[in-house]
């Protein structure tokens, strides 16, 4: 996407509790020699299309975040704000810090292996409908079950995708979506879909994993070494 006349902001969402990591604070834990949050944010700092970055963090981590994500190295980070109870509340808090921007890219702070290429391809894909999300094909067979645990449906695997972030939206589209009371959702694309707006899925990366358990961190370390070779 040519952003010569269109301003693009990014929101890094890192306000989750990370309960599955136990006592380990996942976004400030080290991946290699750098906190996970910084690795998730750096490609947005390096991406020429991104003009502004807002980091959304939990209240108890605000000061820690401000200490590590400051200075000329993080020149695009204009705001560190406190998130809400739900993920969508945290994204809404980030959106309030963005003024006069045409596009916003939303990314999980627990996905530290995102790349500039993945961001740029999302911006390009979003031009078609105003909304796009990274996704990868599902490799396992998925079963839909009823309340008793009995299989009710086996959807065709070729039609299934596991959705990731980055997710890219025209600012007016995502702003309206967050103003609607649509109940709890697990990603921003779902909010936009509930408006009846089409979302374009583009090819994500199997390496773009989300750190939710200690085992994920071990895998991320292996993937990081592949990138650094």
C-alpha cells in the first residue's frame, strides 16, 4: 500500500493476563536477548508504511513498559496506554489514542515473530475490502461437538483457516465495529464480520506463533535461531 497520502497507525495489544504462563509475565519475558513485547513491536517501528505505534498494556505493567520502549529507537511509539478487562476493550483504548489516521494495524504483543513483510502484505490485502487478517490453513481435522461431547459436524479442512495477527482495517470500519455491543470476541475481524463487512484473509506464517504457554516459548526460541542464521 502506498501510504504517501494515507496515515497508518499500529496498535500492539499486550494487556492480557497470561494465566497459562503461570508466574511468567509473557510479554516481558525474554526471547533470545530481548523482551517478547519489543520483538513484537520492532517490525512496526522498522516498517516504512507505519507512522504511529500505540502499545496497550495492563495497569501494573505501564511503568515497566514505558522504561523499555523509550528513546529514539522507538520514535514511532507515541502512546503507552492501559487496556481493559477484555481484549476488545484494550483495542478500543488504543483506538482512542489515534487521531486523523486512515488505517490501523492491530497486532498481538505475544506474537514476537511477526515480520515487516507480513505487515506490508496485510496492508495490501486490506485495500480490497477495508479489512484483512493474516491466516494459515488448518492442518488438523476439526470436529464440531455438541454439549455432550458428541461430534455433530466435521467441516471440510480445505475451507478452514487459523487466524493470526496482524489484522488491518480502515480506521472508520474498525472504529464503528468497536462502538457496537456485539458481545465477547477473540479478534477484531470478528467484530467487523458482525457488522456484515467482508474480511479478506491473506497468507500468514506458521512461524508467527502466539506465546501462550511455556512450550510456545521453547518453540519460539527454536524459530528465532532459524531467523538469526
